[in-house]
């Protein structure tokens, strides 16, 4: 790691010069699904006590401070964010913050059928829906819920409500769904949605990860190239997905190569957990607790300075960590994905 840089007024910048521009907010650790790559055995989980969860007012305060320091894009995650009661009220509060260029949500889609219109009216821009199979039995096996028809209805409701963009996320797992890559792409293309395939990461709850189960981004592209003529669009600065357009102009596909080609050098994300902790890197084991400041008498300026100091200590990234080989091949997991929202 290079020398620690001095605090930059008006910005959140780490020791490598990376600037935080995107905020991911986990509004709850709870989820009604139990995806095998995310959730440990559900009956063994101790959910966060209600009093530990940030209020909507606290989340809005932190977001406003972060936006004043240069954050431009906000994404709500969980657990499952739509499990948070009256989440549309939080959406409305956040959408009223000057300086936010986009406010989106990642969801499993279960509640979209009922919530999509209210979310749109409250100011949500778009949704990303997790969809790992189009076969009901496989969907249930991967997600822990026999829920495919309802999720598909939720995606339709999001479209009808005018939420945009609508993106599909799919984790490719060998032995589970790698033979559905083309089918999932066709599902998205027929509806004009973007789709992202994500490499299976060792943040799985059930300990199923192994190098053999991971379908690499390169392999995914080989499968797609056997069917389609792809036009490279590249990866946006700070983006997680390398994007490809289809020659016929219908749709877009991305691959998120978190394992085989990490994109740490221009990472611009900062995360806020449901219980008020700052996480600077998905694979880091260090969290910084904002709750004592939020529930004490700290000023916005003091909180801003604390966040800047925490972010300066952001690790270089998983690609540079001595722990990486252990993460990849010895199944050392910093934490389960459900607790941080991806």
C-alpha cells in the first residue's frame, strides 16, 4: 500500500487515489430466500436486533453526508430490501437529496409485484433482479424458494411501473445452471433488459464453492459467442461488469469477473451495512461503526471526517491480498453475502 494521503476536502479518497462515487446501502440483513451461494443454513442465523438497525432518518443523514463528499449513485440492497417495512418512504427521502444522479435497488423480486408502482412513485429509478434459472425446480434448489412464477410476475410489474433500467443478475454455477446461459440471455433480450453473469465467489453460505464449480467469465463469453456475434463495449471506469452488445442491437450482456479478473484498481464503491457500519471492500474483514457517532452528538462534519479517515484505509483489493489464494482455494470466507448486500 502506498503512503496515506491527506484528507481531500469535499471528497472520499483512499490511499491509492480511488474516489468513492457509488454507495450501496444494506437496509436489512433479513431475506426470505436462502440462496446457496449467499445464505448459511437459515435456522442457524441470528438476525440483527431491531434496535441495531439504522432508522430511515439515520440512513438518509449518512447518505446526505456522503453525497456532499462526492457520492453520486446510490443502490439499496439487503438481505432483501423489500422486506424492510415501508421501504418506499426511505426511497422518497433519499430521492429528495440533491446530487444523487441515480437511485436503484437490487432485489430477489418476490415483493415487486406489490411494490413496483409505489417504488417508482417514490423516486426509485431502476431495479436489478436476481434470476439464476428459468426452470422452477432449479430455481427452488438455488434460491431455497419455490418462487419462480412470482419473481417473473415481479419483473413484469417493474416493467409496467416504468422502472428503468431493469437488469437481470445471474450467478453461473457449474452443475446447477451453466447450461441455461443462452436461455437466460434470450429471456432478457426478448424484453429489452440487460443481463449480467457473475462468477461464483467464495462468499457462499453453504460452503459449496470450489474452483471447479466456478464458471469463468471467459467460458461464459465462449458459450455466448457460439450463438451470437458480440460487440465489445468495455467496462466503465469503476464498473463491475465488462459489457458486450449484440450485433442485432437487441439487448446487452455483461460478465462480472470478480474471481478471474478482479477490477480493484478503479473501484469507486463504499458500503453501509444495515447496522451502520462502513465497509470499504467486499472482501475486507474490517468494518467501521458509525452508530456511536449517529446516536451520539457528532456533527455532520465530524461524521464526514470519520468516513474519510476510514475510506483512506481501504485495502488495495482482493487481487492484491495475500488472503486471495486462501479465499479462492481454501474457502476462507470474510462473511456471508447476505450480510452486506453484494
